[in-house]
């Protein structure tokens, strides 16, 4: 069984996608307008990226900055358009004014996805109660991943939460079935503790663009993450060599 950790990279266009795949990305999250923290790309952008690469693509469903659903009718229309273009994996997540999951909006959009797999994004880091959110979303079809930093402030502050949640997932805690995909201020120095806790999926955006968001994904930056994840995951799962058996010398028979 492979110990390879999943590496997901944010892509804004086909150039990003090609570079990310060349660097070793396993999956891409497709967004536009990072000034608004990532919105839904156009149907045409999805089609160009789908034609350019063969890794799985998760498409953001989000029409405005923040975590409110906004115009749910428009979200459903956009989801339908992307589905008709061939999109079959998505990213979404909506909260109400009290920081609880907006189940009405989620139900409507997820119904349009018709069983497609999807990620509940970092709205979980801004909700009123993480455990309650998981319990309320547990029965939504297609939900297989939570993208989270463990804290609205990022992985630096959220690391203890992530480690605890990974442990809860190993023990089969309620609502902890979906995979933890860690991202949001993620750095390579966080990886050993996360792997040791059982996290096996990592999400990068700015880390794939050393020159900043105005520059495209750098294949070398992605490959550095790929090599580091592979090396550290391998070390985490490598069993020590058995010690040679020591045989006591036999005393001569008098």
C-alpha cells in the first residue's frame, strides 16, 4: 500500500495547472480572484484547464468574498454549467450569520452536484462550533474532505486542533469521516507533526508561488513539496530494521 500523501495546489489558469502537475501535484483546486480569497472560475477557464492536465480538479463554488452563500439561485446555475462542462469535483462551504452551517444553501447546491465529491473549505475555521458543524454536515452526500488550518489565523495557531482532529478521525469520532486536507499558512516545518498525527493531505497556494500571487505556479516549488512529503511520509511509515539476534557463546563441555 502506498504511503504517498496527497498534494493539492491552487491553480488560477492553464499555465498554473500545467506547472503544478509537472511539479508533482496530485490534485488542483481551481479558483479565480485571490484578492477575494478565491471565487468560482468561468466555465471557459475550467474547460481550458481540463484540456491541459489530467489530474483531478476541484472547482470552487463561491461568488463573493466571505462565507455567506449569497445568491443561491446563481450558485445552483453556476454549478449546473460546470457540471455540463464535465466538472465532477467541487469546493464549497457556507455559514449563516451566527457562524453555523447554512444547511438550506448547502442542500440546494449539493443536490445540483448530484453525488459529486466535494470539499467543505475553510469556512470550518470561521464557524461557531467545529464539532457541531461536522455533526450537522455528516449526512450530506459527496462530502469527503475538510480543508482546514485548524484556526482562522492559520496552521501556526491551529496545529494542536489539527493534531487532535486527526486523532479523532483515527478513532472514528462522529463527523470525522471526511479527510482532513490541511492548508492555510501551511509550511514545510508543520509537515512532520501532521504526518505523525495521521494527516495525509496537504493544500498549498502561495507556497507554490515564491514570487507572489501575481506570478504563476513554479514547478520547482511544487516539486520541493512533493519531495519533502514523499521523504517524510516514507520515514514516518518505515519500520526499523530488526536487530541481529545475539547468540551467547557455548561453553566447552569438560
